[in-house]
C-alpha cells in the first residue's frame, strides 16, 4: 500500500507569532489615540501549563503580559489534563485582577447527564456537541 503525500498547509499556526503581533499592534497605536495601553487577551493559547520554561509562556511574559493564576485550580479542558486557555493581562491590569478561574460547566449545567464516576463517557460525548474547553472568568477591580 502506498502512502499519500500530505499537502503542505499554507499557514502554520504559531501562537508565539500571534502574541508578538498583538503586542506590536498595541505599540503601534499612537498614545493620543487611546486612554491607556492595557490589553486583556484571552483564549486558547495551546499552553499545557502556565509555567516558566514553556515557549508560549515565555513569548507572553517576554512581551510584558502576565498570566494571573486561576483561583479555581481546575484544568481548562474537559479531559482535565491542561490549562490551554488563559487570560493574559498587561501590567496596568494585573493589579486590578481580584480573582479569575475556570467555570466547571460539566457538573454544574449538565449535572443530569454528567456522571462523575464515568467521566470518560461525558468527555467522549461532549466534544461533539459543545466545546471541549471550559470558559474562563475574571473579576477586575475598576
């Protein structure tokens, strides 16, 4: 049996490039156009663990962003293996973060179908109907 050649993707996803572009865009905006230079970036950074030594974590912190710790200490994916999703903030916002965390919707909203004794079944079904990532939340003191 002969293997088929895979076509090369036109765009290779690299979160480090996206982070660089985000900060570059912020720095390109003239100071008189905005009231402040605060950025709150959130989403799936494909960051298995928010810790020193990770290349994506280094790209974020090198460019002035920080990752406040989740106060809920539950992984962001429903497989409970990683913190792919993060909320990154600039220094001006870091001091305003009161709390942040991950909303555990598995057992909260879908308690009638979520069986804690058989989480594998839930995880295999959920990914076909809803995101396999849990939502993040943040409370800021304004």
